[in-house]
C-alpha cells in the first residue's frame, strides 16, 4: 500500500514528468564587477527572452554592480545600484558606521576559508 501511495503522489504532478519542460527558464550572471539576469517562458522563442533592466539614474542597463549592502544587524538592505547609492548617501552624512558594504566580492567566494570581521 505504501508503494502504491508513493507512486500515485509522484505521477499526480505533471511537472515532474521527464518530457515536460519547465514553465520558466532563468539565467543569472553573477559577475565580479556586475550582475544581471534574464528569463524566458517555455512557450516562447529565443527572440522573446526577457532581460532585466536596472534603473540607474534614468538609464536602463542590463547589469548592475555586484554590490550588497547589509543593515547594522546584518540583515539584507539592497543590491546593485541601490546599494551603492544608499551607501554613498550614508558616507556623505558620515552615518556609514556599522553598515556592511560588499563590492566586487565574487572572487572571495572561491576561497576555501574566508575570515569575516563582522
């Protein structure tokens, strides 16, 4: 009985079939200096790939800086242009103390051991 139940639960979901394409295909470009992403629905052709546009002071660009800003409590604040803008604003007001700003950090992810001072 347990085997029949597990077989039924596996076949009840049509998205689990090996011949079924995923509903969305996504690509993430996590770069050292900039990052971006794109996606397409399974029923579209290659001409209908959606590339994210990042708004940087009224410029639409396909990539944003690989920058992360964390609050003083280490929770996520922002990524990319938004993180850079907020941190610059904090620095102008000399209020950046305690914030965590990471810029061009991708290469540090390749190290086996990374020491953190936060």
